[in-house]
């Protein structure tokens, strides 16, 4: 897109990086994952519509609370391209993440509450450790070595 046909809303990669507080490499990474989109001008430079700033804000908030990048990308794929995500869009995304976050909070609370006992005993027993193998649920899958994550 030539400078004369470039819209007022277009931002360079440097402008987006500065306004979003991200490195340009992060923008290229998010773009490679389909989380944001750019256009190329006639010189081959990336140009971003201003709605990308809201998408980046969503990405940063979601990452800050520990939502995996794959889930963020999946959620962003439900939004309309070229439109600034609205408060309603954010409510829809956050509602979808609420259960996952509540489960993680419960697990972290349990870890916090039971960690002293594990540090005190130090055994991390695969049979009786309430954190590693609560109620010996690993026994249900039979004998032998395995990678095990109960939840």
C-alpha cells in the first residue's frame, strides 16, 4: 500500500511495539501464530490496523493470568477480523476462561495449603503424596514407570 493510499489507522511495526510495550519479535511471533494480522505496503513493510492494539492487550492480560498461548489463539480466532474487540467480546472470552482459571486457583490453593507437609516429610511418595498422587490414583493405571500428572 503506498503512503498516499495508506489509511490513517495504519501503524508501523515499531509504532505498534512501542504502544503495546512489546518487542517487534513478539509481534512477528503472534502474527506467525495467526493471533494478529498485518498488511504489507509497497515497500514490503508491515502495517497494522489499530484494532491490533486491543488484541495485543487481550493477549498480554491472558498471558499474565497464565492462560496458555494456544488457548489465547483459539479464543482470538472467534473474533471478527478487522474489528476492534469490544467489551462484549472480552466478556465472552473471559467467561470461557473462567472455569479453567478457577480450577487452577483451586490447585494452587491446595498446593499452598499442603506444601508445608511435603517439605516437612520430603518423601514425595508416589503412593501417598497428597500433591503428587492424591488417594494413590496412579495405582488405577497399573504397575510400571510412567509420567504422571493427575490433573
